[in-house]
C-alpha cells in the first residue's frame, strides 16, 4: 500500500478503527494500488513521448535550493540563491500526492518525499529537481524578484496549483500570510502577558539575519554579524513559539539544557506599525543531534561506554532539573531533540511541549492521545456521532480543552497546550517521562537512531536494525533498568504494519511486497479497535479508582527520575566505567 496522507486516517491514526476497509483501493487516476505496475495503457506509458520529463539533471546556475520538506512531502523548504537570504520562510507547497496519478507519483518519486526529510537525500529525488526547474522559470519572469519576495509577509507560500511532467504547465500562485501576522505578538504584547519581571533578549531585525540552512520546520541555521546561531521560528500557531520562549527565559540554567535565547528576531508587519516577534535565536551546536551521531558511532565501533553513561546521566539530570524547577513536563524526549556540544556533552532542546507520536510515548499518554485525535477528527474521517462521543470523553478528562487546542492566539497558559499531558497528574507525568527516558537510553546503549526499525512518518539516514526492546549491546544491568522503566509497554502498530521503503506492508506476510492494501487496511482497523478499547478500559479504571481513592498515579510502579539517576551512577561504578 502506497504512503499518502490518506493512509494517516485509514491506517496510522486511531481513526482507522472506525473506517470500513474498501474492497479495492484506487488512486486519483482510477488505477488500483496493486495493479498500477501490471498493465499500463499507452496514454500513461513512459514510452509515450508526452509522458517524459524533459530533464532532471541539476541546473547549472540554480536560483533556489531545497533544504528539506515536511507535511508528508507536500511542503518544501526553499532558499533563494539569487539574493541575500533572510529567514522569510517562503516555502513551496505542492498538491497532496494522493491526488496524483501513478505516473506522476512514480516518475517524480512523490512517495519517497512522504518520509524523506533531510537535505542530502531529498536533493536526489526527482520531485526536488522538478520543483527547482519550475522555480527557475517562474523567478526569471518576476520583474523585480528580490524586492517582491522581501515584501511578502513572513511564512508566505509559493503554491504549485497542479503537478505536470512538463514544468511549464505547472501553475504557481503566491499565498500571502497576512492572517499569520494577526497572531504574532510584539515585544510590548509579550511584556503585557508576562510582566516586566521577565528580562527579554535584545531585538534584531530580520533583515540583519542571514539564512545558512533550513534544518527543520521550526529551526534554521543563521548568521548574525558573522556568528552562527539557531533561529527558532514557526510559520503557523506562533502560540507554541511564545510558550517555549517564556519557558526558556524563566528556567534556571542547566549545563545540559539549551542556553537562554540570545535575540528576538522581529519584522514590521504589512499593515500598521507593529513590529512582531517572529522567533528567537539559540546557541548553535555544530555536531548535530544524537539521532545521527549515535548510529554513526555505533556502526563504526566508536561508541564508548564512558560516553554512553555520560549522556544517559546528563539527560536524566536535565529532566530532573526541568521538572523540579519549572514544575512542568517534557513530552518531547527522543534523540532528535538532544544535540551534542563542542565538549561532547548532551544538550536537551525543543521546549514547545507539543509531544511525540504514540510509538515513542508512554501507554498512559497514548490512551488520552487516542481520545484527543478521535475528538478532533473531521466528520469526513469518522462518523459524526463517534467524534462527538470522544469529544465528550475528552471534555471529561480535561474540561475546557477545545479552546486551548483550537485558538491560534497565544493566551499565556501556565502548562502549555498539550492537553494529553495536561490531563495527567504531576506524578503520572513523571512516570511517563521515565518511560520515554528509558527508550532514549535503549537507543544510546544499542547505538540506534530510534526505537523502531522503520518509523512510518520519517526515514533516517541510518535506519535502526533493531526493534525495541531487543537487546544486543546494552549491558545487562542497564537492560534491567530499562525494562523496569518501561513497565506497561504495549505493542505498537508496527508490530502489524510496517514501512518498507515507501510502502506500508504487513509485517508477518512471507513476502511483504505482496501485501495487498485491503489486507493492510483490515489489519490496521482490527489493531486500532483493540487498542482504542484498551484505552477506554484503562481510563475508565483510572477514573473509578480515583473516585475511590485507590489510584496511586504510578500504576506500573516505575522508578522515579532520581532513582534512575542513582541506578545509572551505581551501574557505571560497578562496571568500572571511567
């Protein structure tokens, strides 16, 4: 079964539990997912001259560069090479790949773009070359291209209204995001929300910031007066940005937590005199994230126990500091959000508190997250009465959750906007953090990038050869600690359905390449029905025991963060690790 946004609600999300698996799956051209490679009519044949791409060779003098993509391969980060690049975040958006006929999907490698995010691998895809060629001709047609692009609001979009093998047939529109400016705060607005006790960093105009590389949807490497910084900025829902900014400005310093923001990056909006805060800068750590470093060291035999224990204890210490000094939670713990300093110390980053996908989180978080996803699903995805049922259930778990989720305006909530974590007590949050910490420890000691062999959402440069909780390298005492910290763990969807290349297939099929879409749909539906039923039973038991006073907020009896810290030190000492 091909990867597409359609697969999210029908396979990957709990909405799959309430969908009826179709008897046949067709793409927008009417070709079945399984028959697409069998018999191809002349009108769609690659032998037909009209179906050939003129060229996918690199341009000799490109006007743009692609640094990455997101939104399941429909949003591409582009950087202009013909002008002084300032961080305006004018990305290219293409139509959803599920709307494209197989011919275009295959020739432009759209399915690969669904899960390929990094610049190196993405630059090799046909769709990247195709986008750059269309941008080349479009840019040359602009009368005063540099002035025009600089006049656009931050986060505006270059929209490809259609996809064609002939680049000249692709229509382009520019969507100016004036609506985003409405929700961006000025410095006086932030001071009014937080009070003048919070010392804000100095402001710098966006015109004085130069983009070096867009690293992620929310982060890019920039240069200011010749020095490199990380710029954190969002092109949607700036409330998460301001929440993180406040958290970082009020948190006491810790050697293993990213340092205090250095600048506020501002821009005068298109209407009126307001100068809005688009983002903030952070210290740049050139070694990158442990997601890439750990598997590279592991595959080369350079991963040393001394460093593994150092990173394990540093991350644990940072978690303890964050919880005990802020009184709030950290729901984003994974190797992607841990960078390595020049001294090879682990530094925790990303404090938006949005959370991670279910396959990384603790089961008690997941069960609420399932309810939230179903409560906020579209009526087109699940029946309206089913959605309302879970909306009512979510309201019981966290009264007033809906405005917190849907309102774009920043409202200065003390605990942020993650309603699933906010529905838990502080002790439950701590137990969930321990669970996530243990999964990170497993990755560090096994030398892999993630707990899954092939995460559905994203592929890594170094895919994991192991599936959590398999052990090959982890010392036995650390294995026992990880097992204790992950008590209550449940099988995830990839125990049934996995990503193989750019397709969803059944894990247990002798030849996964022959997995039929109908079978994938039915397997996912049955798995999600069982999982959602478990979540409802867990929450009902929790609610009943809370009322009777029997609930202890740590039903799986996991150790606390400080106990994990002590155990790591003790294991290291007993093993004689320097």
